[in-house]
C-alpha cells in the first residue's frame, strides 16, 4: 500500500469498498428531489461517508501516534454537517424559483432548470474538495513525513502537507464533478430524441444507471491523476531539508 493510512482504518473506508458503498449514495444525492428532507437525508449519508473516507485514508504521520485528535473529530463532524446542508442548496433555489414562476414565468423556469441541471455540477466538485481540505487540515498544520529516493524517512515537512491535500482535493473534485456533469449532458441529448419524448419514463433509469457507470469509471481515473508517492523539490521545503546532501527531490505519501 503506497499511502500511509491510519492504523484504525475501518473496513468500510477501504479503497476496495469505496465504489459499492458510495455509488448508491451518489446516485441518490443527485436525484432531483421534490422536498428538502429526502435531499438532506441522502446528502448527509454521502457527506458523512466521504468525510470518514478522507480521514481514514489520510497521511496519518501528521497526527500523534496515528490517533484522531479532538480537533480532527470536530472538523469531521462539522464538515459532514456543513456539506450536507450546502449540498441541498439547489432545493432552496427550486423553492424560490417556484415562487417566482407564478409572477415572472421566464425567470422562474430558468432558475428552476439551473438549480436542477447545472448547479449540482460545480456544487458536487466544490463540496468534494472542501471535505478533503478541511478533514485533512492537520497535515498542513503539523506536516507530513518526507523520504529520500531510497525510502528513508527524513523528517516532517509542513510544506509537503498542503501539496498532498491540494492534489487529493483536485482529484476528488474531478471525480464528483464529472459524475454530475456527464449524465446531465447525456440526458440533455436524449431528451431531444423522439423515442425519449414518447417514453419519458426511461429518463429516470438512464440517469441512475449512467451516474453509477460514470462514477465507477472515474474512480480509477481520479485516484491516479496524481501519484500516490509524490515528489517535491527541496527548494520548496523548509531550510532544514535544503541543506541535506541529497538529490534535488524528496518524496511523500499523498494518501487517497
């Protein structure tokens, strides 16, 4: 295993079970819900699982004895709660659009279409990146372990931590953003077909199936956007590393 996971990683947060657990939650969270409660319920489950996965697969060298601190526990809970409410923002926009629809028909229709079709794309990407950045913030505060080309540990670097977090956040944003974008584009094209216009009932299953397929295909792509064993130049690290008589690059475990 190329990343440095926590010693107490639960089986539910292993990479091998990420797809079967998270795929149904992603599909359910992207469904255009008619009310706030079901949307909040599925978003809460998804964001809680994502926060737990990000924490379990972090670079645990940033924490003392690889244990979860009280601060990190609060950050995990806060991230899951905030992301859950932020994830149902399109529902509130839809409610607003329905109010506008009666008085300003065009504005209401445009706002409703935007909230249901386009808003989930940037929102999903931003929330995924936000979860990684906040949950793994201790890596930036405390630093992560860096290694030489022979795999020998050199020390903890606070400069390597933000780089690892940034790369992981971008990969997670690509995963969830693409998963929300491609099915939306596919449905927009299918709705123009006469067959679909005569049989609108097939739109829902196509949305669900395409979302699950795209999510599954994007998992290996997103997780491989950046190498697990990342490189960083000594010039980008603290002074204590720049004086080492070694090659110009050091290495770090990015995590998942």
